[in-house]
């Protein structure tokens, strides 16, 4: 390091006292309690992971089903409107798509300066 010799301290002597002897029955109780505790902790962790996966699957499926259901409902509504006809009738199929895109945050539903 700096040209000198490193001095390593001699390790201290540690006194090791005689260990207490447990009876077989007491040893078995400690082992079983420890196993039960570990099993409980593992079960709780497993339930938490399963709930998280179920929640994620629910949210993902709900979004996919929701988009499909909205598209199907829009299509049925415009099909029904297509069977109706009268003089001066106007159909704006872009309104529903605009509302869906506005809800997703892709655009504003109403143009700037609009007052309803």
C-alpha cells in the first residue's frame, strides 16, 4: 500500500460455552412450529400473487371486452339508424367515434371556444 508492512491483528479468542441439550420432543415442537410458520407465510404470499394476477387479468379483459362491446353497440345502433329514413334526416357516425377517442384522451370532445 504505502510501502509499509500491513499489521493484521490477531483474532480474539471466543469462548464457546456448552450448548443446552433439547429433548427430542422439544426439538420436534420447534421444528414443526417453524415449518407451520413458513407454510403460513408461503400461503399468504401465494394468495397475494394469485389475487394480483386475477386483478390484472380482470382489468385487461374488461378493457378488451369493453372496447369490443362498445364497438358492437355502436355498430348495432348505426345499423338501426340506417333502417330509419325521413326527409331532412342527418346521421353523424363520427360523433360516437369522437366520444370514444375523447374518453381515451386522444382528443377534446368539444372544439375550443364551444359553449353548450
